C-alpha cells in the first residue's frame, strides 16, 4: 500500500505538471501535499475495496480479509496476523458524541474482558485509537468463530425446509441460559457476589489497571438473539456475544424522563422482534429485570425451532410488530415436529407479566429434564 501511495502521488503530480499548470518547485510541493491529504482520506476506502487493509494492534500487523458483520456503530472483520497467519475477529466500534461515545464502547470492551464464562465471548485485547478522520475507534479482538452464528444455521436449514434436531436446540439453549444465569447473577456462576464496576470507566487506563470490583447489581444482556450466538467448531456449543446493550438490573424507573431514556436505549440496542413488551412502553414506577432477557430467550428458541420470529406472522398479515408483541399475539405453526415440552418453554417465556416468566435457572432445569428424557 505504501508503494501505491508513492506511485499515486507521483503520477498525479506529474500529470498536472505536464499539463503546464504547476510548473515551479513550490507548486510541485503544494500539489504533492494536496495529493497526500487526498490519499489519506481515500485510503481507507481503497483499502477496504482491495480487501487488504493493514491494522496495527499491540505492535502486530493484521491484514483485513473479510467483513463478518456490521451493526449500527460497529463493523466486525476477519483479520489475519501477518506474521503468524493466525485468524481473529476484530470489532471496530466508531465512538460517536465524544466522551460519552468512547465510554460506551469502552464499557462494552470491559465486559468482554472481565466476564469469565465459557458461554460468554472473551476478548483477546482492546485498543482505543484516534484515526486520520479525527474520530476515535475502539478495537476489540476476539477469537474467530469460523462456523458463524446460530442465526446463519437456522436460516440455511429452514431455507432447505428442514428443522434443526431437538438435541442441538437443547444444547444451544443450555449454553445461552448458562450465559444468562451468569449475567443475571451479577457476573458470578451462583449467587451475586463481586461484579464489574463501570461507574468511572472513562478514567481507567485500559491496560494496567484491573477493574475495581464491588458488590453490585446483576446484568441484563439486552439483545439476546440468534445473531449474537456464535458456534463452536463442533456446532454443539454456543457463545453469547455483543455486550453493547448490557445494563445493570434491577433498573428502577423513578420518573418520566428515566422512562423515556430507558425506552430510547432499548429501541436503540434491543432488536425489535426479540424485545420484551415492558421495553416498548417503559412506565414510571416500573422495574426492569432479567426477565426481559427471558422473553428474548423465548423468541430466540421459537426462531431456532421454526426459522422465523414469533410475532412476524402478524406483521405479514398487516398488523404492527409492536402491537403483536405487547399483546403476546403469536401462535405455533401447524407443522411442529417438536414435542410439546419444547413449545411449553416458549410459552413460559412469552408471558406479558415479567414476574410470571421463569428464571434462567428454572429453564436450565427444565431443559436438562427434557435432555434426560
Ligand atoms: N468472534 C467472531 N467470530 C466470527 N464472527 C463474528 C465474531 N464476532 C462477531 N461476528 C459476526 O459479526 C456480527 C456482528 O457482531 P456484533 O453483534 O458483535 O456487532 P454489532 O455491530 O454490535 O451488531 P448488532 O448491532 O447487529 O448487534 C455477528 O452477528 C457475527 O455474524
């Protein structure tokens, strides 16, 4: 790329000089400097088109091979270490709105660093970097999951009109519920003890200062869906990712402005077909709990079973998705190859009253029961 840069600048400069427009050495220099700036601004575009952008992280060079996924503010790339040839997934988060944007991205990175559970995606390293466009980016490097996500398998199976085997569904569900149990218990496997304190994260150095821990709340993942479940190589295990929507729970909504702010965050972070009804209309005096994730788990389970989300049939018949969710209007297709115990799990999760929904632990027990016959 460096050679391209030199050739690009030299070629264009000479073209202009040959046209007789920039004859003097000063004009030549000015032209070169203008072209250098132009190069710097179009370089990322050319690089991504050529698919060979180089990124330097912790003194190691990585070649960008492919775009794996993109969301509102982030891109996830498949990258290769130039020296070792090892492949990784690299999430590049664009930090909007200055300090607040940086803090949000760093909190996401910290969760990936601090949570320690086999079914939650752990980062390899994190870097905050200001780029030529003046925008700050947070880079999070992860192990690369070459089998992709549960969503990709669900899509391809249902396109072929085949259903995912029950034992695979149970295995993925167990992985997801174990991850949720850990989060709901405050970053611990059992009862809530120490948990990640993110209150002053912006002032923390990423590298040498381990995060201060204190006894605190539990966490809501806030965006549980098949797209956020990465598959192990044997495709039996699933690992939950995308911690950009994690928030503390219970979240007590004391007044109208808190209600509006929570609702806005939910609509920004939680994918609509999987969003719990209590997040569509957050009311002052309400308490948001881990049960919002349980609703999303129910939607995820339904989607894995049938290849589409539970409320989208209403939309295809002209209804509104929000209305269907808030009235829990869904039904099971007539072609349902699964035993009733699996559908009953969905029904238990998709209850309008969050208190009536089971906890992750209850669901784990139920699933183990189904697994054992
Ligand atoms: N470690 C990984 N290995 C392989 N693919 C990955 C990995 N991490 C993420 N991906 C892919 O990138 C996609 C987006 O990742 P992620 O959800 O973290 O980004 P996001 O920008 O927050 O997305 P969204 O806003 O849609 O939730 C995933 O759905 C998956 O397809």
